[in-house]
C-alpha cells in the first residue's frame, strides 16, 4: 500500500504539510483565478460568473460574490443558488466549505477551516489540518463575521456583525458576540 500524499492527507482531514508540489500547483491555480476575478470589471457579471464557476467546486444559479475574493483552493468550496457575498470574502478552504442556498454574507467575512497543532514541535515543523464548515440555507452572516474550523450554522440563523463563531449554531436563532452565543430564537 502506497503512502498517502500530502493532498490525500489534507482531503482526509489529517495532519499534512502544505509545502508540497501538488498542493502548491493547486494553490497557484486558485491564486491565478482569484487574481483574474479581482482584476475584472466588477460590472462584467457573466465573466465573473464564468471565473467563479471555474474556480469553485459549485457556484449555484443566481449566486453572486462581489470581489475582492480570496481562497486557498476553490474546489473545496460550494456556494449555493441565489446566495450572495459582499466585498472581501475570505474562504480558507483547506477542508470543505458548504454554503447553502439563499445565504447572505456581509462584507469582510472569513470562513476559516485551517487549524494548527497546539504543540510547538509539530507546529514549528509546519504540520496543519482542517475541519469543514457548513452554512445552512437562508443564513445571514453580518459584516466581519469570522467562522472557525468545524462549525455548522443551521438554516435561517442570523449571526450579528463582528461575531466570532467558535461552535456550531442551531437553526432559527440569532447569535452575536465573541464567541458568538444565541440571544434569541426566530
């Protein structure tokens, strides 16, 4: 049985080292495409749609992401139909990022799947891992929200501007703060 590549380890959610030729090529592809996305006339909606369709694992019908946009790989991100992201979305998609349908994402939101070992030795040796993020249908993430690794946000939930979501949130609630906590049911 052959040893797993670093890419195989990354996709399996295991510790891996990102300084790998295969991963560098995939990251380079994403960087080239995001550069094109961030350089195109923002009113060229068909060109943007085609570029996002090439970059992302899924870019649903009627979806819109306003540049600038950044991601690690692109193919790990699924962006649902009719969902909208305002300026400055950052998606560290080392693990899968699943964004449902009819999601509203405010400016400068960060979806961060990457994690690093707490122990200093492995961290110094550049080992890292990731945990997936799932955003349910009809969620609203206010401006500046940060969603941490391994978080699921249930459908219809609203997360207030500037909140840091460190734990999963249920459906049909309003959550605010750092760390985000439920303050109201919908």
